[in-house]
C-alpha cells in the first residue's frame, strides 16, 4: 500500500512539480552541492550534484522527465542524454575533473520501442568505451523513497500516514487530522518532508489548498521544534 500511495503521487506530478521533491530525494540519498539548472542553457542537465562512492567523489548529472517515454519522445531525449554525458557546460560548481555519472530520470516508464532503443543505445556506448548512463524510472523512484534508510518512509508510523493520505484523497481530512499526524514529524524531518509533500499535493488535487498550506505550516513547526535549543 505504501508503494501504491507513492506511485500515485509520482503519477500526478508534472515535470516542474517534480523538481522540489527530486531535490529533497537527492539530499536524503547523500548527495551534496545540488543545483537546479533547467532552462534554455542547461545543455541536457536539469540538475547537477556530487556524491562520494567508496571515498571517491563523483560529479552526477541528471535529466528529468515526467510521464511515460515512448519511442518518438525517446528520440528527442537521446539528444539530451548525449549532452548530459559529454557537455562540460553547466554551472560554476560543476567539476569536470571528477569522474562523472549520468542519470536519465522519468516519473513514468520507457514504453514500446523506447525500451529497446535505450538498451541498444547503452550497448553502443559500452562497446565504444564511452560514458554511459543509468535510468531511474517510476519503479526506481518508488523503491528509493520506500527503502532509503535516511527517509524511512516505511517505518512504524506508515499505517497512520497512509490513513491520512487516503482521507486526503477522499476529501475527508480535517486540520485536526493533519495536526495529529504531524506530531511525530519533529522526530525525523527527512521523512516528514516527503510525507508533507505527498500529503500536501493530494490536498491540492482535492481543491483543499487551505489544508495543503496548513500541512506546510505543520512541517515548519516541526522543524522549529526539532531545532529549538540547538543554537
């Protein structure tokens, strides 16, 4: 049920609505020096970030898309992936001296002939010894959110949160319900951030912008409570 709830959330996101949750996910997965550079001069890179792997710092580059990718759309995406892999223009914090990792991220799946076209493309890159790329699709994103120990969304409180999400989708949630759910958020802010984003989005889709804003205020209160007395 947890995976279904997260999958339902991911399915409703537009490409730009996915930006903020993706930044949060990268941070919780241990990435640092994260920059959003989407725009007319992105050169195939929507995001850049760094992460250490076995003590070796690496420069990661990401291209993100929303929804399923069919064969015709993959033809356009392939050109962006080429830039993602090879172009050195990005941002002042982009370190071209570090080993590079490329990720093509989509909130849906590669469907139809796109699956085989992407597989053949990766085979060609490997045969030529060129930098390849990995695909993070819908299932990969769900797994990262559910199983990441930093987020721990599948923890002991998941049943309560899932019930809250179900009530939000049915437009049967009250401010008292949200406040009660948020009482544990200060104990684990990374998980709370993801829970707040998903819950707030479902409330927005249910035309309850007031409760979506209230959910965000509850997260701010939790962050304040968690940090109180630490300065």
